[in-house]
């Protein structure tokens, strides 16, 4: 007897390991079925449950107890049950609720995409594009903060922060002491001075990669270019501190920035050290592997590169291929 459980998401059934979250089950299907996740990060223990962008509707709890769950649930924090049925984009209620979440996230987040380094690879920008409304109903004063330099390489724009806690978990899980965190509560919450202490750590630059918005940016790349004008290239070096596997972002012959390699969910495949990120920006420092595969739905792709291949679970399943047909067609159009 298989020890896997069956879960159906937006009409597509997959068999997954018991105990995984609905979000991770959806990621095994891939495509538009995957709920957006602004705070969950598979490499960060304890992450998730903060932003509510991953809300879904559980229309059938399980085979044993088919009652639907009374409220929408955070898919990153709700585990699958055998026979569970979930609705994501097929539920108007979910789409409406997500629109509300985007509205809340945008209450304090400035619309400064034209000058923000994260534009083009910002998850909130994508979400606002997909679900946002053109006007806000908010009439009160917004939170504002001064910019803080976290060391000479990282800048914190607290005004843009959505309090997803990813940087806190990153700093927490790469240092031995807990010297950072979110200070204050409610609308006074902020990522604050504690996190500045993480700058002594070789891996502190990873807070830039995990930040889903432009709140933590790379000062060495600041205002250098728009990401869609740069070309991502995979490269590696023999690094004593990390795996040395990175993506170099080129403009002409210059390496403008170095980041971790991101997977199709926007997560770093492996965290990289600060020497690789900030101090090795000459092509000669690296062994070049070739162009980074970027989904050609992404603004970064800018028609340069081939797309990511569909996940194996989709490739081997005719039903899933049919369900993702439109996505395949988009993905293979050059
Ligand atoms: S600074 Fe970025 S990563 Fe940190 S909590 Fe704010 S949005 Fe999240
Ligand atoms: S990704 Fe699930 S609550 Fe943020």
C-alpha cells in the first residue's frame, strides 16, 4: 500500500508525501495552481504564516472527514490530508480575498517601483499587477522611516517592508546568537537595529535575496541598472565558505551584481557568502557555466533565454500536461 496521500488542487490530483503543506503539494503540480508566497521560504525553518497571500479554500477536508474548512486557510501552514480537495485560482472567494491581502500589503508600501532596485523581480509588484486595484481606499497617514545602512553593503528601506520575517529567520539561522528581530507590534512593527548586528556574519548578504520586496537592497548594485537590462549567467568559483554557485548579472562586460541562484519559486537554491556576493565582481574570478534559465514570463527574461523546464511530475502525467497546456504554450514560445 502506498504511504502517499492524494490531494486535489484546482481539479488536479497528485500523490504527495503525508504531512507536507498544501503549498508544497501545489508546487509539485506547478504552474498557475501554485499559490503566491510572500513569507514562506522552504529553506528557512519556521517561515510562513505571516503574509496571507497563500490563502486557499479547502472544499473537502479529507476522505475521512469531508467537511469543508469553515474559513480560507494559509496553504503554507496547512498540511494535506488524504482525499483533501483545495481550490486556489478556481475559487472566486480566494481571488477576492487575495485582492484584499494585496490591498493591505500596499497600505504602507510606497509605489516607488520606478526607482526601486527590486522592480522586475519583486513579488509584491507581480501580485499587485495580478490582483491589485488601481486606487487605494486608505486615507490615513502612512508609516514612514528613514533609510538605514546596514553596514556598507546593505540598505534597509523599512517603508517598503511587508514584515514577512524572512530576513529575521535568515539572520537567525545563519548566526549563533539571536541578535535581531522585529521590534514593536502592530503598525509600530519594524525590522530594526537588531538586524544590523548580523552584518558581521559571512552570510548576511542573503537577507537581500530572501526579501520579497525592495526593503533590503544591495548597496553595491544600487541604482546601477534595471534588472531587465542585465543578463543573468550562472557561474561558480572555488569558495572556502560557501558552495560558490551563483548567478552573475552582466551589463556588457561588467558584472553589476552577484546573487544566489533562484529556483522557479523565487527562492535561493543555496545561500552564498558575502565574499562571493560583494567582493568578486570580475569575470576572471569565476568559471562561467552559461546563461541562467529564466522563465520567459519574467520581465528579466526579456526574450533572451529559454524557459525553465516543467517539473517532472507534470512531464510524466498527461492530465497535468493538459491542465498546464496554456502555460506550456507560453513557455515554449520564443
Ligand atoms: S525587510 Fe524584507 S525580508 Fe525583512 S521582513 Fe521586511 S520584507 Fe521581509
Ligand atoms: S506564504 Fe503563507 S502566509 Fe505568507
